[in-house]
C-alpha cells in the first residue's frame, strides 16, 4: 500500500496473516475481500518432503482488517484452491495423503456449502467472460 507523505510515496507493508500461520492460494472475492487457504506454520520442518498443510479458508477484508473463517474441514481434511465465479466460491477439499477430493461450492460467503463434484483429481479452472462496458 502506498501513502502520500509530503508529496512523496511511502510504501507501507500491511500484514494480514496472524503470527504462527501461513496464507496460501489467494483469490479475490471482491475489491476489498480476499480469500486465502490458511494453515498453522510448521516450524519443525527443515528439509525433505514438505508436510501436509491442513488449510481452511478465510475471508480477509483488506480495508478493515476483519477476518473470518469460512470453511470448516474435518480432522485430516484440507481445503485448497479457492476460486470465485461471480458470487460463488468453490474450493477443493481432500483428505491428507489423498490425490482425489471433492469440489465444494457456496453462493456468497454466508451461503450453505455443499459438494458439487465428487472424487475428482483436482478443482476445475473457471473462466468468467468479460462484461461489456
């Protein structure tokens, strides 16, 4: 974020990730709202295969700093690859150490989540046509 100070641009770094956590898979929901897959930071890992990051989705308002958990995977599940298509949010939920999972969807951030596609290799890529001016 840049702020004008006495006619000069000054870079200001704003951090939204709480200490001890990591944010992955950033996806914009709206101009002020970003969705991230958040996991606890693994401070024990030094080398070798990266351990599974048990992520759940969070919505972060970059203007107010408000944050809210919006997906609730069960034990040994992780939510990743959030994608926004108009007012819908989709994500890929799988069990740890599994390659296949389910694509979940909800309409708006407060909508009821449900499984949309079962037992798929990965989340599909969505494309939204550009709106004409």
